[in-house]
C-alpha cells in the first residue's frame, strides 16, 4: 500500500510538471507572427532610419536594434527581438496594415551581446 501511494504521488507530480511546462514550451515556439520578430514602438523612439523605395529588395538589421522604416511616405518604428533561429523575414510580415512592404526581405543578424 505504501508503494502504491508513492507511485500515485510520483505520477501526479509528473503530470503536474508536464502541465506547468507545456505553456512555456509553447510560448517559445515561433508562430510566424509579427511578435516573433519584435515589437512596434513609438514613432519618437530613437532609431536608425531606413528608407524603402521601389528598388529596395532587402535591409540588414541586428537583433536588439530599433529601426524606423519609411515606406512610400508612411513610417513605423520596430524594435527587433527575435528567436535565435530567425535570420530573415519579409517586411510585410510585421509592417502595420496600410504599409506595403512586399518584396522586401529583412535580414536579422545576431547580436553578440545576446549570445551569452
């Protein structure tokens, strides 16, 4: 009987651990959404300015960098905060609606400060 109680308690602890760890594992998995690449920040946030026109096909940024994108007279500011395996993304994936970033790829370089 004592062994059966230990087995039941161990099983309950293992099940609880799996439940508690599942959301953390899910939160780390990239979904391809804008949040996987960082966050939009206020327009007045200090940032490097990148002008995008019809001839622009790519932009290079660094993880942890804040960039103000000027696209056809409209602009938005983005702070890059990516997963380690996010090396490139289409600008249209995270640009706000109304800003046409089609055809522009953003290449994200790892930041040595984040490599630990």
